[in-house]
């Protein structure tokens, strides 16, 4: 079974991002998280430590970037070696993939070198080395390296915020937060340096004022929280506010209808914000006009003296159902305000600090939004720390909670009132407020279970800047840090221009996975299979000869033996070859592609694979010919050096011949290794087998000699044989004799002695193929299998045939002559025999029978009967001779009796008939037009 290429390069490598121009970027994580850092205070340096040094936390080991890069480079090298060896199939095999992987390898190696240099020569202040202190258990928490802090400070798309929880953590490691407020003195940082219980409350600033306003600790008095209004109540409030009309606006009958029409316009405008399909013109029940008389007399939802609010409620009630509001409430509940979520009926000792943090966090989000959008550079925290604003905002929020009000709106209203003092030219619009609220809700829900609420890093990687979202971490460019840390003194080599390329990319939200070639190869295979299935030979050739974007290599450079088999053994093979002849592609490409998809070439490739698999478990393209050649040369050199160093010399003609044989084989292998593009697989197999068998023969010949001292050549040969066994994984070849008989190796040697002039490949092929067929005990089935293409002689295919009856084998063999199909352990025998083969037979036979009917070989009645049996007849039996015979007994053309006619037709054909069948199989399968000439081909 041919093995398609399997790349080892992973789609995801920690810290590595590859852009669309194949530039490899190393991303240095700042903190874990997508939009808001999940590591704060004492955990801030965790990601950086893991990046530079690796880490172990709670039994989980994380490797450094250098380790990941080294592993990545190793896998890239293996892919490159695999591609280069497979280029024996085609000079341009996987040309694009090879170029891409070589470029990546150079860049990855350059990164490894830069990290090494950075740690060794450019860490004078030990900022990078000190990150390792996070691994100890002594409570050491080193600062972020200076140049990392400087790079973060320069970022325009992310900022740190520092809040004021009551019991704070002094380990705030981000310098220059965009939002910061006055904080209590930590219990860990008392002015006299002594440990004490509880924080020292500074009694001023926003955090302190919020906590003291929401909850009086001295009297244990909290602030009430009224559940927020329902969606319907909020809509009615908004309508009243927008209308700004007196309660008795609809009291006068004479003006009521006209005024109600005006009010309904406002109601309509607000309702479509909830659901664009709502209309206040017709009632949901009965579809009646919603006017004053309907509301007063039919719906009876209002009275003549009712205030405006009741009339608005009546219109909404008529235009919508109660289920509508229930459904909309469910949608709204997913975005319940952070200020009411899980807070109960009052702010008390248990949730006072949390409510204070929520207010601070929303102000910080508003601050970041304004900074990101270049609306203000001010620190909002400094403004709200001052009086009367600290007290006023606290009172406003407290009152809002007591009314079930929209707290976000309460805070935005205060910001807008003092927008000028906050550096804003204009108040925040409703759309801006909505955007801030959504970001606040999302980020707060992300960090609400954080152990500390002192400091957070928030990034908006939808905007350009120094910060990127990569692999769920807020990251920086390592090269940008490297340039700062080295002050530009160390060259970047292969990575020059990478920083600019990264920043010129379309987005700062980087893909977590990289394109490694799987998708292109899979797309290529899928497209080939599609064009084959749709019988589009011209389109297939056009696609195969099409040049790949950004490469000189044509698409056919991605052919593997698997896809070659699909084309070479396709039922429309001759049409494909004709389409290639008629193609406008350049002659060299046509010649090369023609060789790759010719059945003869593919047959040899399959045979070489089958033979080599019987000798070695290692794929042929993984065998390093240079190593084998060098090993043989070293064997000869070692022997000759030892021989020439002896004080006595003697001539041994046999030994000289043996040495000459080894030299010739070494030279042969070197030539093949030097030009892998021109080396045929069968030549490689033949040379390797020759080297194995010659070494065996020399060892055996010397062993038969009567020497006083052990031959030094034999010692060298035996030593290299062990190396060769490892290099080529020759466990299949070196099978020792058993009590029941000789081993494979011994039998081959005996055959080699008898057939000195025969090529080792031919010798072992005969042996291997016979061994394969002998696995099939049923002689009839064995005979059928012998005549199949070599891709059907693999171990798994032979095992499949061994379980078939002769009737089943005939059917499968006929099918395999129609098109390429791999038989493996996973092949569903029942499905193959009852669905796939009948379908293929039917498709071919319908075309054949139609042609014979047009030529008058069969009449309409026989044609109809045979069409009903088309899925049961092997296409090679649909000949003129058989059809004429079957036409004489039309009464037997039915499911019950036709079997006996098939058995007669399936008697062994003559040699001439078999040859003629092989020549005409293209016609049978529709590879040529079914004209009158095909009839004469089947006159046997």
C-alpha cells in the first residue's frame, strides 16, 4: 500500500506564529488571557518565566520557547528529509512545501540563536534571569524586565489599571497604569515594616468613599438593592422620557385620537429597538386598529381619566403578547447588569468591597475606551479620587441601586456631566456607552473569580499596537523586545524586517494554528479525486499542470504514489493521457507528468514498494543512501589500512574481487544519492539489495575459508552489516532459520549463488511475489490474484483475497481492473461486493450495452433484460460473442438463471484473448468513444 507523505511539522507550536508571507514570528507572552490578563499581582511574571526558562506549577511542566523551537526545528528537518527523498518520484515533488519548510527552518534556528545570545550577553541587570525566582518557594516575586515594561508602556492598544480593594496586594508589577486610585496600606506593607492583621484604611479616595457610602460598618447598616425593572417597564419609562408630556395629555376626547397618533409614533420608535417586527397599528388579537375606541371599549385596558403612562401600556399590550415580553426578558437575562448579578437585596459587609470594585472597574473600562479611541489621555481615577466627585458618584450609585436603576447609565451620566474635566471634548454617545458596557460586562465576568482585584491588564487587539492576541495570551513581539534589550547592537540575520512585517499585518488577533501543508495536500488530493469522479480529463490535466501561486512548481509536484495510482488505474486513463498529449502545457512538463501517471511507471513503483516492504519495515524514501555508501567505503578503507600496515603482504585474488565489488556498490549508491531527482525507485532498491546480498556473500565465503587468523575483512563486513541492519531496519530480511526450514536470508543467498547474473531486485521480486501468492490457499483465487496490478499484491490485499471464494475473487478482480482501489484491513467486504462493485459494473455496462444495441448486436428486448442485470455482469464479459450467445436464450436472462450463463462465459480465456482484453480494457471502461470499432475488438 503506497504511503502518502505525512508531515511532522505541527499546526500549533507554542509561541510561534507564521504569517501569509511565511515569516516566522516568535510571540512573547505578557499575561494569559485574550482581552484581559488572567495573571495579576504575584502571578504577573508567570508567562514570561515560562517563555524564557520553562516552569513547573502544580505538577504541570511547561517548556521554554527555546525548547519548543528546538523541537520544531527537528520536525522541520525530518519533513525536509522526507520530501527530498520522495523527490526520486519527481524532480519537483513537493517543491513549494520544501521551499516553505526550508525558509521556516532558517528562521527558527535564528530565533534559537538570538535567545541564547540574549540570555548570555544582554541581561546585565539580571531582569530575565531573575524571573526564575518565581519557581522557588520563598515568596520572591521579581519585577517585569525593564524593557518589557518599556515596550508595554509604548503600547497603544492595551493598558494596566490599578483598583482599590479594601484588603489589597502590594505586588502590583505594571508601571504607569492608565487608571489608578488611592489604595489602602496593605497588611503586608505597614509603615514601620511590621506584619499586622488587616489593612490600614486611608479613609479617602474613590475606593474608600464607595465602601463607606454603600455600607456603614459602625452601625452594620447596608444599602438596599431593588431588583432592576423589567424590559417592558424600561421601555415605557424611555417612551415617557422621550415624549415629555403631561399625565393628562390624552384626557380630552376632542383631541384624543390625534394626540394618540403622535404618541404611537414615539412608542413605535422605541419598540423597534426591542424587535424590528413590532407594529402598533394592529392588535395581536383580531388584527384590529389600535385607536382610542379600541383601547377604551374593546380591550378595556384604559379609562378616560387614566394618566399617559396607562395609555402607553395599553397600546403596548395590544401590539404585543405577554409571551413576547417573556421571550425578550430571557434574551436580556443573558446580559444581566454586573451590578445586580448575584448581589441579593442589599449591599452589606459580604459584598460591599465587591460592589466598590465593580464601580471602579467600569470607570477603568471607560477610561481605557477613551484612551484607545483617542478621546482623552486623562487618568479618570485621579478625577474620581477627589471630592466632591468620590462622594457624589458613590451616592448616585447607592440611590440607583435602591431604585433598581441602570447603574451603568448612572455612571455614564456623571462622566458626561463632567466630560470636559475628564479630557473629553464631547459627552459619550449612547453607542459608545453601549460598547463600553459590553466590554465591561465581558471582562468583569472573566475575572470575577480572581483571587485579587488590585491590578489588571486590558488589551484591545482589534486595534493596531504592540500587543497581540496569540494562543489565548496577550503577547508582544520577541524581536521588538530583543531590539530594545540589545539596543539594536545585535544583528537579526534572517529575521530582519520581521517586526515591521508583523505590525503591517491585517490584524493583531493572530491565528493559533499555522499552515503546515496538510490543507494544500488534502485540497490537491480532493480536487484530483473530484475531477476523476466527474470524468473531466482535460480539466484534470489543466489542474495538474497549473503553476502553484507564488511558486515555479506545477500542481503535479504534489503527486504521491497514492494519487498516481488513482490516475494511472482510473477507468478513464487513456482519455487522461490523450488530454495530456493535446494540452498546451510546456513539453518538459508534459513529458514529466506523462511518466508520473503512466501505468507502467506506477506499476514499477508499486512493485518496488511491495518488494522493499518484505525486506525492511522502514519506508524506502527514509533510507539514507549516503550513509550506506559511506559505510561501505569505510569498511573497505579500514580493511585496506589494516592490510597495508602489516609487515608481510600477500596476494589474494578472491579478496581483491570482493573489495572491488564493495567499491562498485559504494560508487553506485553515491551516484544515486547525489542525484535523487533522477534515481528510479527500482534502481535504489536494486542497489540496496545488492549491497546487502554482497555483504552476506563475502561473510559466507570468508567463513568457509581455512584461515589461521580471522579475516580482518570479515570483521569489517560483519561490523557494517550490523550498522546496515539498523539503518535500513532489516528485521524482515534477517530472519533466522527455524527448525521447520531455512530463513528468508538463507534462501535468498542460495538463489543468488545459482543465479549470479540476475539482478538482486529481480531475484527477490520473484521470491517475494511467490511468497505472497502462497498465502492464498485456494488455487483458483491465487491464479486470479496473480494477474492483478502490483498495488493489489500488498500484504493486506493478499490477506483480503485469501478470504474470498473464487466467484467473489473474480468479481473483485474485474473491479480492480476497472479502477484503482486499495484493499486494506478496513475494507468492508460486504459493502464492496454488494454495493460498490455492482454500482461500478452497472455504470460501465449501461454504456457498453447501449453501444451494442445501436450496432444491432442485441435487440431492444435483450437490451432491456441485460440492463436489469447490468450490476451483476463483469464488464469484460460483455463481448459480441457472449451477447450473441445470450440472445439465443432470452428466457434465461433473469436473476435466477443468468448465473449459469456467467459461469460458462468465465471459463479461462486463451493467451490471445487475455492480451486482447488488456488492450481493449480502455474501450470497455469508456476511455475511448464507444463507436463501431470496439465491437471488432471483442470478436473472441
